[in-house]
C-alpha cells in the first residue's frame, strides 16, 4: 500500500475550513444564474485562470466576489452539502467549519438565512454518514471591533448552534488585540476561541492570540517557527496548529511544497494538523493536502499517523468521541 492510499483510508478531521472557500466555479455559476447575480468573470475557465495569487489579499478579493452570489438558505445548504459529500468520500469523519457572517450581512443576507442553510447540511451529513461537526463563526479582522460586536449580537439567538468563534481575513495591520474585548464577550458566552495568526502576520500576532485572547487553538501559525520562545509557549499550552499546506503554497506563505515546514513543526513537538482552508481556490481538499505533503516532503508513515491523530486530539469533539477515534 502506498502512503497516498494509506492517507486516503485514514479517518481524518478537518479543523480549518472556510465554507465560502469550498465554492467550486461550476456551482458558483449555477447559483449565480438561479439568483440572477452577475459575476465579474463570465466563464468557469476565466474564473479559474484568475486563481493565481501572490498573497492573502489577492485571494480574499476573489473570495468575497465569489461568495456574493449566496443569497438564500438553499444556497448555503447546497454549498455546505457539496463540501460535506466530497470530504465524506475522503474519509473525513469530523469537520469544524468557519463561516463569515459579515461577508453576507454586508450584502443584506440575514444571519438566520446563512446559519440555517449551513446547519441543516451539517445535520443531514450527521444523520446520513455519522459525520460529526462543530460550527465556528469567524469575525472579519479588516472590519471594526464595533462590527464584530454587532455580529455577535445578531448571533445571540443562534448560540445553541455555534461552538466557537474565529478571526480571519487580512491579517497584517489587524492584530488579535484589536478584538480583545469581543473575544472576552464570546468566552463569557461559553464559546471556544481560535484565531488565524502567523499566516502572514509576525510572531508577535501569535503571542497576542495566546497571551491576550487566550485562544484554544491557532489557525496556521507558520511564523511561530521564527521564535523559539513562542514555540515553547505553544507546546506548554498544548495548543494545536491548524496547518493548511496547499493554502500556504497558493498564497506564497511557502515558495515550494518541498519547503513546507510541517515536518519541522512535528519534530519541534508542535501539535500540527492538516487542513484545506479554501479548497476550491487552493487546488484541493483534504486528501489532496495529504497527497501533496507525501509527494513533496518525504513525510513518513509515522508522521502521517501523528498528523491524523493530532487532528482528533486537537478537535473540539467530546472526549468520549475522541477516544472512539483514537
Ligand atoms: C482565509 Cl487562507 C485565509 N486566511 C485568512 N482569512 C481567510 N478567509 C478565508 N480564507
Ligand atoms: Zn483560513
């Protein structure tokens, strides 16, 4: 059995996935047509040709355009179900999904439309396949603290459906401390907390996520490797890093997959996991992320098992369920 075959068979978790980043061009055009929304690109080919990014912002500009066709609950359902069917076929057994409510509220799409569509698909996948899930509401960090607080207010009737909050979008210039008070309020409501940190931003932003926000997890965290003391702190706290190999390649966080630091992370004792971030934009889902690491980094069978195991221990699933999967 090859390592790629093995990695496909392993039960896997996805802990870093933006549902709006699973929007495949074909589905985007179909929903655009049924909603009579015009896209800037007029063919699937032209859109796909635009997926060449030099940094995070290049990607985000297209990501916000793409999600602009999502208007109705059925759109959010269809998007989510397409993603869940795909990763079910790759033996993903548990997903923790981000959604960006502000990216839709700004277009007049109500909070309940968004969350009801996404949540119904998650529930259906649980019923059909036993796939378990957590739902994470993410704040857009390029927007204000006030906007994040308004979003939290809108989320309050739906807190029974939301497990945690995250922080995403343009990192540099928008440090975690900008949202210190919002995250404090979220924690007081019993929500788990994670934040994108150290993707493009400096180690200082990872320190802030830990020391000021007291995050339960770190999304990406690549640049933590620049600071030995920070590595020690992450280990001391047992924090999981949700690493996204194909994302890192497409957004030029790494220049070549052979230089991807995931093996270094494991060797340094960090709880790294493999995730797909925005698979429709970055060239692959969970299985593709593993396959790329296998093909280009010389990762071992033991390291693959460690990554999958970290995905279970670092998830927010209940402890008895973790034990079942380990
Ligand atoms: C994102 Cl890769 C990435 N980084 C930050 N924010 C995001 N939102 C969607 N994908
Ligand atoms: Zn992300």
